[in-house]
């Protein structure tokens, strides 16, 4: 069409140029023809002016022809430019058509890819739903099974007949509650029997303990009576010993020994016989008391062991009840955990469904928006292209109409139209590029969202599988923990038995050692007291001057008996007594000298006394004063004699020792 229009324009322009050339050439012929007959006339002023005008006219014709040529050239240039623009327009339309076809193919491919991806997503979602349904069914079965087991494990008490019936069956045919009840019966029944036996034994021992306490009270009362009798007899024995010492002293003083020897001997023999019988009775009572005290200690130890066994049985019972409570708490905790996992799975399902709905809604929304934008932009492009084509047609018509009138306006209009066409082309190209970029961005965003949703679905499926695996691991760990718990319970029972046996043996050993220690301590205290008493008695007897009193003190503290003492202490005492003996011998030698001097002095005084008596017999009344003085002197002499007798007794004491 553009080529036909250009041909028509060229033909019309050539015809117009021919008409103009004919119009310009006709007057010249007329002038030349008119000039030929008048050639002979004179050249006048008008002729000259006419020639000048003709010459000017020819010049104008030449200029007009030149301008026509220029206009033709410009028309050719503009026509070539218009042809080029039409070719470019055709190329752009062809490219637009190709791009539209490419866009359709790409949209179809993307729709097919999206459909395939959607089918894959549907298949994966179906598999995930199947897995979730399977996991829900298994979870429900496990919950039902756990509930049944929990309900069945509430009543674990069995009678003896049911236990015998179930024990005859093999373990494969037994259910879980029956197996647990059998194990519980095996563990608890011997403990119950043992606790019952121990309670019966404890009651018997308590009754025996009461009887022994009564016997012990009666024996203690009898022992108190015997002890009082023994103390009275000891006091009586001491009195008799003192009387015996007094009688011995009296026997030593004179003829009393000869007169009353048989009587005193018979009394002494009777007293010694009574003392021997009393000691024998005391030893028998002491042995019986020790035996009863030992029996009492044994009974107290047995009662303590029985109380310990009862307390240990109570502790075992409390421990078993605590373990049962802990197992119930663990079971409840696992059930709560299973419920939480189920709630999380339901939340994941809801979130997956919501994400899928959001994905479908967003995909439909973006698809509709994209189609609406494409339609609007295509309509705008069509309207603009139609308007531009109409504007070009109007401009061409105006240019054809105004070519001869105003070439400059035509040229300006052509240039303006060209610029407008270039700007419109640029705008169309820019809009097309923008649409391509938007399409690519939308494609990338949809692909990224689809990939994100695909990854999210994969993550949700992975999390569901992981939760299922964790549930299986939790069930396995629970079974392992139950097996380990049973093992540790058995070990604990064995260790508790060993601990109880060791504790009983150690307590027996400790009590024996404490009893031995108390006996040795009591013996040591008695020995120390006895040593101190012996030291005091020996020192007291050593300090005494009278031999009779010394022997009386020694006999009152068991002189002549086998008293257990150490050799070191006896050496110390013998050294002390030897020193004491040397001192007393020195004093004795001094006293002997003094006695001899006193004897000589006494002999002199006797002579003087005889002389004085002889003088007194001769003295009369006026010499009464002198006689009294002599008597005073005699009293002094008597006192000196008493001192001499005492010194003689002191001298004789070391020899007796």
C-alpha cells in the first residue's frame, strides 16, 4: 500500500510540473511569433521594457524550474524516508507479532511447567497426607494401647490361685498386664510374707521382752535386797574385825589371852565361816546377775535388730511405692508429650493448608493482574498505532494538498511528523521493554514463590517424618528404660540384702567390742582404785607408830589376801618403805640413847626420891612446902616414865615390821 501511494504521488507531481512548464512556455512562443512580423519596426522603449520583462520572465522560469527540481528532489527524499519509516513500521509490527507469538508460547510453556509442578506438588502432598494419616493412625493406636495398658496396670493385685494359673502358662501367651502382675506378685508377695512373719515374731519377742523385763525387775529387787544384806554383813564384818583387833590387843596386854583364847578362837572361826558363806552366796548371786544381764543385753540386741528389719521393710515399701509413682508420672509425661506432638502435627496440617490456599489465591490474583495489564497495554499500543497511522494519513493528505502552496510548511510538517513518529516509536519500544521487564520480574517472583512453597512443603514433610522418628525413638527409649529399671531394681535388692547383713554383723561386732571395752574399763577403774587404796593404806600403816593399830588397819583392808598389783608399784612402795625404815631406825637409835640417858637420870632420881622420903619421914610441919614441891617433882617423874614407855614401844615397832 505504501508503495502504491508513493507511485501515485510521483505521477501527480510529474503531471503538475509538466502543466507548469507548458504554461510558462506558451507566452514565449506567442511573443516570438508576434515579434517576427514586427521585426522591421523600430526598437522603441516599450520594446526594450518588454524584452527586459521577457528576460526577467525567463530568469524567473529558470529559477522556477530549479525550484521545481529542488522540490522534486525533496519529495523524493521525503518519499524515501516515508518508505523507510513504513518499512521500519512493518518491521516493528512483524517483531511485535513475533514477540506476541513468543509470549504466547512462553506463557503456554510456563502454564505447562506450572501444571506439571502443580501435579508434582499434588502427588507429594498426597504422599505427605498418606504419611500423616498413617502416622495419625499409628499414634492413635499407640495412644489406645497406652491407655489400655495404663487402665490394665491399675489393679495389679493377684490371688494365689490366679498366680498359679498364670504361672503355668508360657510368657508368649500372657498379656502385658498379666505379665506385670505376675512380676509384681513375685516381688511383693515374699516381702508381704516376710513382713507378716516379722510382725508375728516381733509381737512374740515383745511379749518375751515384757516377761524378761518383769523378771529383770524382780531380779533387780532381789539383787538390791542381797546388796543391802551384803553391805550390812560387810559392816558387821568390819565391826567384828575391829573387835577382833581389839581383842588381839587385849590378848597382847596380859593374861586375857590365856584365859579367853579358846573362846576368841571359836568366835573367830564362826565369824570366818559366816564370812566365807556370805562371800560364796555373794559370788553365786553375782554370777546369776551377770548371766541375767547378759541375757537382757542379748534380748535388747534382738529387739533392736527386729526393729531395724521392720524399719528397712517399711523403707523398701516406701521405695517401691515411690518407684511406682515415678513410673506413673513418666507415663503421664509421655502421654502429654504424645498429645503435644499430635497438636503440633494438626497445626502443621492447618498451616500447610493455609499456605496452599494462599499460594493458589496469590497465583490466581497475579495471573489475572498480569493478563489485565497485558490487555490494557496491548489496547493502548493498538490505539496509539492506529492514531499514529491516522495522523500519518492525514498529514500525507495535507501534504499532498499543500505541496504546491507551501513547501516549507510541508517540510516542517514532515519533519514534525518524523520526530513524532520517532518519539512514538521510542515510547513504544520503551513501553515494550518495560512490559518485558515486568513480565520477567513476575516470572521470577512466581518461580521464587513456587520454589519457596515447594521447599516449605519439603520442610513440613521432613518435620513430620522427624516427629514420627522421634516418636519411635521415644517408644524404644521407654522400653529400654523399663528394662534398665528392672535391672537396677534387682541390683538394688541384692545390694540392700548385702547392706542389711553387713550392717547387722557390724552392729553385733560393735556391741561386742563396746561390751568388752566397758568390762575392761570397769576392771581398769577397779584396779586403779585398788592401787590407790593400797597406796593410801600402806602409807597410813607406815605412818602409824602403834604396831597393833597398823596390823588392824591392814587386816581391815584385806591384809594377807592375794591382791593384784603391779611390780613397778610394789617396787616404788618398797623403796618408799625402805627410806621410811631408815629414817625410823635413825630415830630409834637416837631414842635409845635418850632412853639410856633417861634411865641413868631415873636411877639418880630414884636415889634422890629415897633420900627425900627418908628426909620426909624425919621432916616436921614447917617443911610442908618443901614436901609439896617434891610431890610436884614426882608427878613430873611419872610423866617422864610414860614418855619412856611410849618411846620403847616406838623402838619395838620397826622390828615387828
